[in-house]
C-alpha cells in the first residue's frame, strides 16, 4: 500500500481555511464527497464519530482523521495543508497544520490498517513534514507525498 494508491492530485489541498477542528472536518468531508460521490454528511458523521473515540491528532502538528463507510468502493485519501494551524485536541496539545484524511470501505479490514500505518510512517518523517509545510502548491505537495521512500533517502 503506497500513498500514490490513496491520493490523486485532485485530493491535495494546499491552503485549507479552517478556524476549528469541526470546520476542518466539515471542509474535508465536503471535498471528500466530491472525490467519492458519497454524501458529505455521511462522511462528516463518520469522522466525528471516530473523533469521539479519541483524537486523531497524532502530534507534531499532524492529524490523520479516518473512518469506514459501507458504500465506498475503495480506499480514498485527502491531504490538506492548513492556512493557519488549529486546535485539534492533539495528544501533544499542539495545533495541527497537516491533515491526511483516510476513508475506507467497511470491508477493508487489514488494508485500512496498512494504509493508516503507511500514512503515519510518512508523516513521522520530520524532513518530509518540513518540506510539506514549505510547499504551497497542490502539485508540489502531491509530488512530496507520493515520492518513493527510496528516492527520499537519497
């Protein structure tokens, strides 16, 4: 499972405007609805329900909201770089400025966990996050996110 399997250039948002966690999730749900063809409210409700279980703000300015939807044909990712960091109830209590939304079919099982692990591994790389924070074009962000780990190490 690679990042390129999850996102497309259209699913990268270089300057998301949001002033709160709820507003960020609403905007991500709206954009995910356009990508998936699913109803925006269904996506938002799944994300909010997941946040009730515990924050997806994983620390270091990163959040990985995720959820499963029954009528989703495959895994979908959406990456957003926020215009300004927002409070996200993160485990380290730091504001979030990088969000990777992951949506999976109900039946995804291990694929959902593999995708979450892949996204988490990528965003734990401080050098990658620095580059993401310094890039303000969708094309540049997409290139950074989908770059192979081998070429990143060079």
